C-alpha cells in the first residue's frame, strides 16, 4: 500500500531537485523559458479553483455567456486578457482572439476543426524540414484526420516558395499552413499570402491561410520578425517559448471566423478553461508590451546569431547557414556521422547543458535518434547571458563533442 506521507516527501524532494536543475543547468531548448514571479503567482492564484465553461458574453462571436454561476470576475479577467493580446499584436480592428486553448497543439486542433472537415487537405512544412508534430505528422491527430501534403525546403534548408505555389496548383489544399518549430530564418507571410491570392485570381480555389507562430510570437510582438497579422486568416501561438509566459495557447482569427473558432475550442475540443493560466496569460501580455521585453527579444536574436556564427567558425554545419531568430540547428550527418543527435543530447546532459535532438533536412535517422540538435537562446538570455557567454558555451559544447570522438 502506498505510504502517503513518504510519497509526499518524495515529491517535495523531486521538486527541490528540479529547482536545482533549472538554477544550475544551461538551458538551450528553444521552446523553454523562465517566467516572471508575477506569472508564477498568477499560476498559483485562487483562479485555479473556478470552473467556467463557456465564454464571457460577446457580440462578435455570438457567445451568450457561461454555463456556471459565480463567473463575474473570471469574465472580466478573460475579456481583459483578450483585449491585452489584441493590443500586443496591433490586431484590434480586424481580429478576434480566443485565449482558452490549453496548449499550442490544442490551439492547432481547434483551428483545423473550425474551418476543415476530416479528409480535407492541408499543405504544410514537414517535421523533417522544421515543421511541428501537429502540422501533419502521421503519428499525430493532424496526420490521422487530414490529407497532408508537404512543401519543401531547398538545398540550403530555406523554404521553397516556388514549391509551395506548385503544390497549391497540384493538390488544391483547403488550408495552407506556415510556421515551424525548428526553422531559423524569416518566414515571409506576405509572400505566401500573395501566392495564394494570385493563384485565386488565376482560377484556383482559395485555401484558408493559417500561421502557427508559437516559436516566433515573442519576436513578432517585439518587431523582430515580420507579422502574420493582416495576412493570415487564423493565427495560433503558445504563450511560453519566446513570449516567456505560462504554458498555454491562443488562437487569433479574422472576425468573420470568430464564431467558428470559439465553437471549435468549446465545446468542440475542450471543456472548462484554466482560468489561473488565462490570468497568467494576461500578465504575460502586459509584460510583452514593455520596453524591457523588446530589449530582451533583440538580445535573444543577437545571442543566437553569435552562437551560430561561433559554431560555423568551428566548421560545424549550421542548417540554413545561420539564424534570423531565436534558434538554429546543428547537422552532424556529415561532420560527425557516427554520432546521433540523441548521443550528443545525452552527453551534454551529463555536463549540465540541456538541448534537444532534432531531425534535419533529408534526415536518414528516426526522430528518436535524429542527426542534429536544436539550440535556442531565450532561456539563458532571460538569465542575463549576452553574446560572450553564448560563444563560450559553443566552445564548451565543441570540446564535449570532440571528446566523444576519442
């Protein structure tokens, strides 16, 4: 029989160990960050106690209110959260936002549900070329429910916009998806928008244009990456990663899609929203509008470029030859063919450096092994690192990898 007290002590011990790990490790996972004390306080607030299925009454999406009583304050918080995020991205005039998705994956699921039916065709970037699991991987709901066609990257690892155009002509997708989880260059949303519109004028069916900006949302908010607003019909994001907020998701959509999107989230694929996280999302949005946050994001980008350049100088293969954002990929398939991304990730863990294995273009290994690693700079920039520390870290990683060869 489980000893409750001993198990509780064990859990507290594991919490202490994780605190120590986060304090002492060099965190280079591109999707991770450290939240502010205000956000942590919000996550632990009494809003965690409140059930609130439904939405604040909203004339745009037609929501009539909650299914529970006692929601007067969570209504205000959720509406404030929506107003804040529309302000962050300058989207009040033309867009609606739903802040209830529990994660980025849930946001993508609801976005698809809002405008597609099972079997419809999605054109997206594949996992091997930098896309996300929910962009059509055959092991994910997206690949199981929808007909997925992938556009490619060119020999330099850059999105092939000509191939994207050709695939629209050939496969007539119902939705074109832009966005990535491991792509280090600027994504030209305006160009994709123009391709879609020109093909429509040429007589092709017009697909919905969706952007998953989960990784670059903080850069978009700070003006360090071009914005999908004004171009995409639907935009999904997480609120952690570069936004440095709680783990959760959001969906922005053009106002004419508001009712479809809200219905797809609830009751479509979620029940009660997590109001403590929505409260924390609101705090995150306020932080994202400060000058200090914008300075932070620009430092994130400078740090990523400096670290990628350091690896290039040490003759590592950096996918696409560098980075324009917060991350980059190292491809070991040619420089260290005997080492997998998993091997290197596990060895770096022993030295308190945290990265993740990652597939690379033209990947030959399985995703569980992979031929590369993904490196991101948001978390350690939050800890105060600048270019010098990231360059020193690159040299330390080089020493560790070279010792693996001996």
